[in-house]
């Protein structure tokens, strides 16, 4: 998720509106009093042929219609909230189970695919956004329901570790697919990693490690609203290691040494973005840079898979007293202003910055290994410009997932004993 060089054109709103025909759940009062909203730019992509094929070939095409019917049976806000919480949690669990081989596949799409979760969630949020219940629903309460759906369907509310000595607790995060206007078929290997590792136990050289995961949106507004801090704050004091993960460069894995307090403003999944400092609480104490505490030397030295692994120390800065950006191969210089971390200036750099800043503000810099890992770009087979999957695409995703799992194992082994 490094800041891409090629800008993505915004989809034609008129064309998208013509293509979209979201189902809504039931009759309500006069339209003038409705808080229902039109689909977002992200939700409008649902009507494309590729998303519909992905949903159909995984069996997830039935998720949003079933959710709409469940909403239609709600007779109060409290009932609606319970429906949203139940169905959002069920979607996350269903996606995890499918990837990990439990239950029916639902179709011929390979089980390792992260995209059914993404597109099914958008179908649910579109239903919820346009729903007009009999009991009335103002904009604020609708927004709360959407927030509950986002959190539960991303695994953010399902992070739980069993008790017991000797079991290390690891937290891994991934992302939704992105740059969908360039290629709507895109999968994000970091999301696939999250689904494959959630709730699993990795046997490491220093003992077993329980992994819990969550997925985050590729949307600037969610990060501005503090979604990362809300999800991670309860867990960082209790875990032994964390890594945020995203898709990065072609053909390589990077352990990002330094993260910068700058967003480049490249368009997100809602085609919004502007260059600015990363907005966080207490900006007066905000550092320009944060650093990884993952055991990067051990990770780079280990044999973890077919992709080369690098300790990436590059940044882009404005040196102290200067006005122009400078690329630095060996990290930032004293007093400099951030313009890109090792992971760029997009949301992958930002989640790494926010997570490591939170670690430091909680007083855990010296005791909690944590940082960011960039996966290789997930590529389709040569010549495939139209099909939603192919054997090379599946093999690449499986290899990336397996190697990230090995990277986590090495990181845990090199980080000492588990907390009591």
C-alpha cells in the first residue's frame, strides 16, 4: 500500500448511479424525514461484473439480501443494533472459516480469497445506508449502526486470547483491497493473511503463539476518526507482539524501520485524500517519526519463503532548516519533517505510524515488539486482464500468506518469553 505513482481516475458518478440499484428493506415515513443515504463511491462498485462474480462463486452473494431481511424484522433501534452486531460478527466468522477450510466453500472460488468478505461487507453497508425502518432512524443512529457493522465484520470486536502461561499473544492486522478503479479484481494479500491466521496457534522456537487478527478499511476518514487506536488500545498492553501488514512492492517483503507523520493524499477507496500531517490526539506531543521494535535483523536473516525480505530504512524528509524534500536511504536526520516513511505516505505508513505511536504513548516502546510488514504485490498470471482468478494468482497469495506466517514465527521466536 505504498503511495502509487499513477493517479486513479474517479468513476463517472452518472454512470455509477445508473448502474446501481441497491435493495432497501421496507417502507417508511415520508422521504423528507428519512435519514437514508445514497450508496458511497465504494459501495457503487458492487454492481460491476467482477464483484458480482466473486460473490457468486463464493456463496457470499446471499449475505446482503439475508441481512436486509433481518433488518426488516427489527421493530426498534435496540433490535436493529442486535441484528447488525450479530450479522456483522457472523460475516467475519464465515470469512475466516472459509479461508481456514471449515464448512462449505460455497462455490469454486479458492478458499484463500479475501475478496468475498470485502464485497459482502459493502453489500451490507449499502443495505443499511438505504434502510428505512418503520420506527424511524435519524442520521446519527444510522451512523452508529454502520460503525457497529464495520467493527464486527472486520474482526475488531472478536480479538480474544485464552488464559494460560507460556502462550504468546500476537496481533496482526490487514487491509481491504484498494486501487479498485485501476483493476476492480484486486485482492489484498494482507487481508488474506488476517483471515488465514485469525485464531490460529503458531509453534515457534520459543513456544506456541496465539494469533488474533483484524482488517482495516482503505479510507482516510476512518483513520482520522481514530479507528486504529480504538481497535488496538485495549490489546497492546496485554500482548507480546504485533505487526500491521499491507501490500507493498513487487516481488519483495519489507520490514519498515521508520514511519512518518505525513499523508500524501493519494485517493482512497472513496476517491478522497489530501496532503496533510497525520491527525492524531494531542498533536502538540506528536513526533515526526516512529520506529519499529520488531526484531528486523532476525527476520531478514531467516529463511521464511521464496520472496526476499529487506530491512527497509529509507524515508523522505524535509531536513531541519530546509524547504525541499530529500530521500534518505538510512532513516531520518535529527529535527527533520516527515514526508514519507519507509512504507511511503499512504495508509500503510499511517497504520504503522498510529500503531507504533500508540505503543509509545502507552509506555510500551521498550517492552512490546511491534511494527509494519509490507507483502509483495499480489499479481495475476501473465496475460490475465479479465478473469477474477487464475492458478498463478492463487499460488502467489498462498505463498505470501505462508511467508508472512513464517515472518511472524521468527519475530516471536526472537522476542523472548511470553508475558505472564
